[in-house]
C-alpha cells in the first residue's frame, strides 16, 4: 500500500492515530508529531515543551502545477490503484467518493503516465516553521534587591528572622544546638580506660544528634526560600494580578500547591492559568461582537468607537433629564394641571443612574444566562459576586422553606436597592419563593 502518514503516524503524547491536520514540532530533533487535542491543552512530554515552534501538517495543497487535485487526494488515488488494480476506474472512484471514474482515469494518465515531469517535486530539507516565535512563553522577571528593613520594625519581624541581604537567618532554628558539641572534649577518655567504648559512643551519638539538627535547620531554610514563605505579604499582594482571570478566591486556594513545588514552578502554573483566562475573555468578546453582527476584524474598532459614543450620549441625556430646569418646565407646560403639585416640591431631584457595567470576559460570565447577564450589567454586580449571592439566598430559602426580602437583606451586605432587584429577579425566575 502507499504510505499514508495520516494513518500510520501516532501522537507523541497520547499515542492516538493522527489524522490531518496535526502538529509537528519544529524545535525537537526527533520527529515529534502531536494531535490537535494534545496541542490545544499545551501537553508536554520529556524534552518537548508547549513553547516550541510548530508546523501544521496538512495535505490540502496541489501537488502538480495546473492540477485541481490536492495532495491527500493523490495519496488516496495511488492507494486505490494499488488495491483495485490499474484500469478498474469504477471501483477506484467508489473508493475516493469525491471523483468520478472518468476524472480518475484522466488525472492518472495525464500526470502519472504522460507527465513530462519525471518525478515528484522535491521539498526543502529544512522546513521553515509557521510561527516566528512561541505563541506564549512566560519569562519570570529578575529578582529585586533584597529588602533591608530596620531591626525591630514590623516588616523586619514579618520576615521571620530571615536576613535577605545576607541570605541567612539572624536566629537559627534550634539556635543552641552547638552548645553541647562545643563542650565535648574528645581527650576525656583514653583507650586504657574501662569506659572508653561507652564514652566514645556517647560522644559519637551527640555529634550525630547535632548533624540531625543541622539537616533539619537546612531543610527549613530550603522550604522557606523555595516556597515563597519569606515575604508572605508580598506573595499575597501579588495575587491582585489574577483577580480578573483566575479570581482571588481560586488563587488563594491554589496557594496550597506551593507546599509541593518550588516558587518558580508555581509562578509558571499561575501565569499559565492567567493566560488561559485572558484567552477566554478574548473569545467571549469576539462572541459578543458576533452577536452584534460584527463579522470582520476591521469593523471591531469602528464598532467600539460608536459604542463608546452611544454610551456617552446616553449618559449626557440622563444628566440632562435629571436637571429640573430642562425637564420639569417642559413637562409642566404640557400638563398645566400638575404645575401646582410639582412646584410644591422644589427641592426634588433625581440621582442620575450609573452606566451599565461591562462584564464581558469577567470570571463567571460564561456561567450566566442572558437574563442574568443583563441583571449583573444593570445592577453593576460582577458575575462571581452574583453567583455567590445566588448560592447564599437559594440555600437559605431551601433551609427555611421560603425567603423574605428582610431576610435577604440581612444575609447580603450590599446596597438595599441592589438586594431588592436581586431578590425580585430570583423570585421571578423561580430560584427562591415566598414562605407559605
């Protein structure tokens, strides 16, 4: 049979049979070919890393000049000719399913029998990769200068006695371990003494105990250095970077993995999740553009510009309508009977409504329905907070077989107007119900 790479090739990661299109690594010396599923999740194995440059392998290009047949069709044709026999064009056509018997015969005779080119075209030995640089590669920044806090200050005490400028602790763990070793006198026992063996054994045991304490001291230093325990506040403050992608709650839960890996490996994991969150936000914004009828990239900038102008105009209109001098006179002139009533409240003013919150791409956005997204945008609630409030109210409603508005306001410490809108929405959608 002909050599069909799409059938005989196997994924380097999951060992599944590769079918075009698939990915070929351009940096690894060996032929590393992976399926799109493993490539999409950034799978790695041995020396192959997901930051390597890659080539997309597919046989959809024409093999001969002037031919409309793709390379994969050429391979299928040669395999069918080998199995069905030359001249059995009806069976060959049924094998291909995309070409008639006459087309198969004409193409084979033209390009494989009467072809003036004696052999197939040659490809360059060194194939240039498709990507000029890695799609995403995290490079940690250089370490800052070690902090030199004043002794006795709060920041100095927060370091746990670690002197970062010296790379050591001011007060060691088990700081008096050297006391017993310093008092040893190895000339106390002479070989002629009857207690020589017992005495030397006791001295050796004290030295062994001291070595155990030294190893424990070094282990604690290594844990503190490698797992980011020197400046804990700085580690926690660094989580602000991931609030819009990983969210603060999930990032704090992931801190448990710092016990199992060095700090630099944990940074790689967090940066990978952060990049995945950014991609998710980008995809959601593209979906939002598609829902608004935008199908070309060059239209996105114009759409965003017009959207900002419309939001600004709506804000100006609401401000204009909130002024009594611009709205109430026209209203009272059109309805004279209401003029005395309106003039009785000269200090009445309406507070302008805040603009809707742009929640597209925020954590939890994809878990909301269309109605919930509208509610979060109007009430200016981030999706994660809405989902948490919903969970609290639904659990309390199931526990008490009903929920009142007053109970909801005691459970959720937010603006009372937002609580009322949230309560009415959940009541209307059937998530909660009034007590019997």
